[in-house]
């Protein structure tokens, strides 16, 4: 079952208009939620980010956050989803193609669930990456449908035979195509500050909270690709990838080229956050 225009419907019964501004302009916003043991993980944080993005792009949400979470929980129930993701998208509505905000259009909500297993192999064994210029706009903090640069970046990674790209602006590392990036150097955890140049990842925030709890020093400071290549450890964070170690960047090993001790400590504690959440 899907949720579309205020109804729970089968996918084959959904009719999408070509006038949906999501198609013409990418004029919409979205969130991807993780579901562990049938429950949404960090739902309130995702809703806060959605509300912020909506407000920044001047899109009025047709439901309150509580109403949206209720809809998503019903969706999870209808689909008997235990482990997976929920995709939520809200476009500015349907109107003949013209740049100005339409006066009549009503925002359109689409949501559906996918059964997605935790990527345990890469979480344990790590991935490789290549560096690429970050060609995105200057509001990367907004989770909008304009993902073409991210799509191109991800494809460039696959074309190079690796799983992710490390994006940089004139040598300053920002994040990855669909995840945030952290590095460890001399026992200190570094990550780009949460400003307009990166998405303020929910997993990033959880990992920073865990690091504080474990008394791992954290510096939310930018660093260069050269500094990253000299790091002791590096990993990405994201709703679906959780904490995934990066072993090599541009063919060069990071640290000893295996998942590092700080990464593994954070991973173990991260697992506890969602195991605890779902303990009755
Ligand atoms: N950065 C980008 C560009 C992303 O697309 C995502 C997630 O999709 C993230 C970071 C990680 O954010 P989160 O931890 O909220 O999934």
C-alpha cells in the first residue's frame, strides 16, 4: 500500500499528473525514515528537518508533524513492515508549467515503504570512495527533490568501481552523494559544520551525541581532501548506511585500510540506540 493524496491506495491505482511541479521543477521536499523492528527511528528529528526545509522553500505542509507520523505508522502497519525504509515526498502541487508559485495548487503527499535490510556486509567490511568536486547549489542543508548533482556523483563513483564519492569545494571536504562524512585523526572526530553546505544528517547528529557520551573529542570543523587522506579513520553516516567505514579514497588507504577502533566503537553504540528504542 502507498499513501497518495490523502488515501491509502495500491501503487497501480495511483495516477500522477504531469503537472505535478515535482516533475517540472523538482519543486518538492522529502525525507527517508529508517524502520527498525516495525518502528520509525528518530521520527521527531526527521519531522523537524522536514518542517525546516518546508519553511525555507515556502511550502506549507498540508498536515502537522504528528499527523504525518500517524500516517506513516499506519502505512507501516498496512505493509507489515518490520525492517526497511519509508519514503515521504511533498511537492508544491499541480499547475500548468510556470515558475511562480501557483495560487490554487494544493501540496501533494506521497509516502511508501520498502523492505530494506541493514547493509551489514559494508557496515562491517567498509567501502571505497573517490573524490569529486561538489557542484551542488548553496542550500545543501535543504532536503529537496533537486538531486541531479547527487545522482551524477553517485554514478561517477560506480563508474570508478567504488561505492561512494567524497565531495569537496575547492579542496574542502563537504559530504558524500547521499551521506555525511567523518574522519578520526589523533583520537579526535572531525566533521564539516552543519551549515548551508551539507545536509544536517539525522545519523550525523546521533553519532555526534554518541561520541560526546563516549567522551570522544569532536570538532565540527572543515578539513581538506589532503587531511582526509592522512586521517587514521574515515566513515560515512546515513539513514540507510548507518555508520559505514571508508577503507580507501582515490586508491589510497585510510589509516591501516581496515575499519578503525573508533569507528567500531561508534557502530556498536549506534546499534544500541535503535535496539534500546525498540525494547518494550
Ligand atoms: N547527505 C546527503 C546529501 C544525503 O542525501 C543524506 C541522506 O540521504 C545524508 C547526508 C544523511 O542524512 P541522514 O543521516 O539524515 O539520512
